[in-house]
């Protein structure tokens, strides 16, 4: 189980434009070496959120869900690793998939459906939860794990002046 952190954002009625604004804030607050866990039902917007953060980190490649490949890696201002563990029930010691290898100091790592990898993934700095409200809207919460991480979020909000729902 992942320990809980400081909830820095809880917001409802999020449309795509607002999701992109929140992604930009996270891109400003992120640091190389950090892991972001993403929870949400199929179609909740996890990959869309990662795509938006990656764009803010100057990734020019098309960011796609790694559901069938498990991991996609993109170059930008910082290396972006995007994992999707949806198809995995659990990852044992005998498995060839070495999630520990994604603990890189030169990369930010996003993990969709992280449940199968808990305990084998790098410790998260952020937890994102996305929920369906309607076809066009979502609700979302964002937790920062660690006081310094939460402070970086607060500074990003102040600098970017996108306060709606931010704490």
C-alpha cells in the first residue's frame, strides 16, 4: 500500500482544457527521479493527463497508452517513462519485468494501474486519481507525498495563477 500524502488538489467538473492546465502545473512541480501513480477507471483520462504533462515537458512524440507494451519512453526536457500495468495481476520475483529499473534519477515515471507493482515500483512522489462524471467531465484529486513536494505544487500554482480547486 502507498502511504497517503497531502491532498493539493480536489476538483470536479473538469473539462479537457482544465485537465491540461492541471497537467501544466504538475509539469512545473515535477522533478527528475519522481514517480507519479495514476488511478482511475478505463477511459477516465489517465493517458490524456500523461500526454498533457509530457507535452509541457517538451515531448514531441505522440504519447500513447502503453497497455500492450507495458512501457513507453519519450525524450523531452527530461526523460518521460509511461507504464501501464493494467494487464498484470501481480509481478513476482521470477518475472522478467524489472520495475525497479524504472527508478531513474534522469526521468519522471508515470504508472497507470500501479496496483500490480506496488512494492516493486519506485516510491511515488505524486498520486493522481481521476473519476468519470460525464462523457465530457471528470473529477480529480492530486496528492503530493512529502512536504517539499507539496510546497513545489503551491509554488507552481502561485507562479502559474491557476488556482481553481488547488489548495
